[in-house]
C-alpha cells in the first residue's frame, strides 16, 4: 500500500513539473558588461540545482578526505579492541578446558592490549572490569599451575584497580581467594577471607559452601553444622544430601562432646525432628553413657525412637532395632517401673521378636526377677541373629545358673556363648 502511494505521488509530481515547465515563458537575463546572457527560467532552475548538487558533493568529498586519518586511527583502535576481547575469550576457553598455561598467556595478552589502548588515550569504557576479569583468569590459571606468587600478584592487581562502585569485583576476588586457600588446605585463611566479606555476600550460596568445607577442615563442627542447615534452608543440596550432611555433622558434634554438660547443651539445640531420628538419638545416648551420664536421661532421649520404631514395621525398624536394644541395655541401671512395663508390653505384643524378648529378660535381671528373666532369655537366645546379643544372653544365663548352683546348665550356657562368638565356615576344608 505504501509503495502504491509513493508511486502515485511521483506521478503527481511529474505531472505538476511538466505542466509548470511546459507553459513557463519566463526568462532570466544575466548582465556582465559588455555581455548579456538570456536563459529560460527552466534552464536557470536546472543549472541552480546542478550547481548545488556539485557543491554539496565537493564539500562531502573534502570532509571525508580530511577525516581519513581519524578514521584510520579509529579502525586501528577497533582492531586492538577486538583482539583484546578475543584474547580474553580465548583465556576463558583455555581455563575451562584445563589448558592453564595458554589461559594465562592469553589473559596477559589481553592485559597488554588494554594497557596499550589506555596509553594511546583510547581506553574502552569497561576497561576496568575487563582488566579485573583478565587478572582473575590469570590468577586462576596460576593457582592451577601451583604458582602462588604470580597468583597473589594478579589478585592484588584486581583489588588495587577495581573501581569503588564495582563491589561485585572485590567480593568475587575475596571468594576466589577463600577457595584457593581451601584448595591449599589452609582452612583458617579461608575463614578469614570469608569473614572480610559484607554480610550479604557472606550469605550467598557459594560463600556458604566454602565456609562449610573450611569449617569441617578446621574441625569447627558447630560452625559447619549451622552453615549446613543454612544451605539446606536455601535448597543448595537435594533433600537427601542435606539430611546426610547435617546428620554427619550432628554425629561429629556428639562424638566431640567432652562432658555430659556439653552433650546435653548440644542435644537441647537440636529440633524435635532431629532428636527423634534413630541415627542421632542412638549415638547420643551411647555417648552420654560413655561420659558417665544418668541412665534415666539416656532412656528419655531414646523414648521417641522406641515409640516410633515399635509403631512402624519395615526395613528401617529391622536395621535400627538391634542398636536400640543395645543402647537401652547400656542404660538399664535404676530402671523404673514405667520403662519395665513398656518393655514387657512390647515383648508380649511381639513374642516372635527375639531382640525384644532379650531386652525384657535383661530388664528383669536388672529388677532381680530371676525366674522371668531366665524364661525370656532362654526363649530369645537361640534365635538372636546378632553375635553380640546372643553371646551376652548365654553369658547371663550361665551366670544365673552358677548362682543357682546348676553346674551342668552353666557349662552348657558357657559353651553356647563361646560358639556364638566363633563363626565357623559353612563347609570347613578337610586337612
């Protein structure tokens, strides 16, 4: 539609020009003594237009000729800028490909070209950021090449020449320095560099990951645990990985406890979900008893696990029940009536579970209910799959038989205890 309108307009202009020129009888007379020149008005208009066009073209050509040195200089600068950017891109590509020597060489070439442009008063507007990026690439390559002096020199160049408003450049350099210190197994230096970051930058995921590794390397389990929980909150790990990392750090904190007070304070810092996990409560109760803690306190820690495991059947229960029985056995001293009733109720509800029968028998031994204890242990001992539990069951039966004066029963029980410890091959080779 637009082309049609233009065509109609051109036809109109042509018709108007033809009508004006065809009926125009005007003349133009030029006097230059002693000469006189008569021209038609149409020819005079054409000559004026041609003179204007020629003059305009001559002026444009002169201007272009005068600008040629400046354009040549600008072309050379553009070529240097392109070569500088190409060198930086090559440095990044070589760094990612693991060709560290070439990466450092390309980064140094980019720095040399940027310096040449700056000396020629033709620095690029983003020269400071480009120089910082090239120095960081060279520093990373030097770190990979185990050239610490060169790495530190480039890193100092980044901090010295970074603009004041480019806070991200400084924060990135600090994080990279912390990562280098972690690679060098220098955890205190890594934590120190992370501490120099602003609060917002220190809570970023990459900074938290470095802090977690540095804290674990430095043996600061409490700091590592807080960092791991923060990373889990930010969804930096998958749920399974986050649970595994937090659980491992909790176990380290439990094992690092040096007295019952420290262990109890750490236990109170855990949330209810963590205290109910068998992977945490069972080692915590065992550690409490190893440090000389109160058996009642250990049983209180184990009660949520006891209720959860006995209320849900499955592979999880089968894997944790032996450890739960052993942990409860270690804290049966001063057993109260409530726990005795709880254990007996579980044993009566599941008569085919030998580990519960064993625990009930040991609880009866603690309360000096000898007859009932003997009955429960005799029922459980032949069916226990765990060598440790089976051995202790037969040993307790042997001691009770000796106390009754039944020598034969004691000898048989001691024999069974010894056989429970020694695991014989299924098909012994004949010699």
